[in-house]
């Protein structure tokens, strides 16, 4: 079965929830980025959460998350849209550390504990919506939780986890976002907080074969849960030679001539998917402005 996401509500609509299985998606990102273990966990958590945030959008809307921490992985950039398509990359994929004192992958050390998390939403309007908050832990789940509370004023709980095999491939990945709607009762909030703190890690639940639906059932109880929609999640990059050619067309004729004279062509790489596109001298000549 491919990766997918579930949209749900609970407790008569007082709670909105998303849960995702993202193992294959994160493995595709790992393969393309050649990430080492701790970098895979950081990138995987970011992609998993961004995919769920994309599912909150509509139509052709899309968003970009930028995590700019002071850790060795550098920038983590992820994109997602309302159709379940997501992609991402890290500036330095070759980062790995021993596990932390809790026996977990040390994502906070890789990301850093200082810096910023920003979300840019393209909602089809003249101006983009941008929200930014400081990094509070570097674990990413807590950082996105802080973002929702402070930038969007929505009390939320975010969880994301990634388990990595000894051969660096992804064993399990998934996550959830739980958001309280206006009017949510204190007893309900307390019950959910207690349940979230008591269940096993999200990646462990995915590894044991729990589906996104079953994860939400553990959080809320089957009798309190209403599933509204499921949607597939895939790693998808819209890059192409034509798109990169259009970017080269924005260069001056002098800059293109320099590419031809010095290299007899040009190579262009996509940061997200690591695809390489080659333009020979004749193709570059055709891209020059008339």
C-alpha cells in the first residue's frame, strides 16, 4: 500500500485531526538526497508535517516550510500542495550523530536549537501569507506546534517520527496534527493531552503496522472519531528541462555567451530531486533573447 493521509474530526467536531503514513515518501526523499541517518530523520519529520499542512489547503494552493537552524544540516526546505504532493531537501545531507540520552535520533543537534521556522503559503492571492517563529527545540514537532499556536493562533499538537534501517533506508515514518476548534471543552482538551503523552512514538506505531486511522483511534477512541477523507501522499517534483530552460532565459545574453565560451554548455541541478539537466551550446543559443 502506498503512503496516505487521513482527515478527521473528533468529539462532535471540537477537534480537527490529520494522521499520515509517509514511509515510502521519506525513503524517496532519502534516496534522492543521499541523506545519512540523523539528516534523514530531520528531513523526514519536516516533509511529513508539511504534507499534513498541505492537506489543510484547497485547490491549487501550496506552501513552503523553511527551517533555518544553527545546526550542521543547515537549511531544510519543504514544499507541499493540497493534492498530497510533497518534496524537500537539506543543505547538508551527510549528517549523523549517536543517539541522544533518550535513545532517540538526535534531530535537535542536527537542526540546531536557534534559528527560525517560516511558512509561506501561496493561496492564489496577490500576496503570499507568511508566518515566522523562532525555533524552540529543534525537534521539529515542538517547533511546528509553536508555529500553529503563535502564528496561526490554533492550539495544536504535532507529532512526527522517522525510523531508519542500518542500511540507511527508511523503516517507518508518519505523523499527526491535532487541532482544537473554538469552543472545545477543557475536559476534552485534558483527555487528549493525556492520551497524546501516553501513546508510543508515532514511528513505532507505524513500524508495528498501525494505519493512520488506527493511530487516530488510539488518540481519541473509535467511538469519538469521524473519518472524512483519505488522500495519497507522494514525493513529487515538478522540475523539468523546460522549466530550467525558462530560468536560463532570464539571464542576460552576455551571461549565456559566457556559459557557451567557458563550458560549451551548461548543467542545471534541481535541489529537491537532484535531477541533472544538460544544455549544449546550441540549446543555450536558442535561449538567448532576440
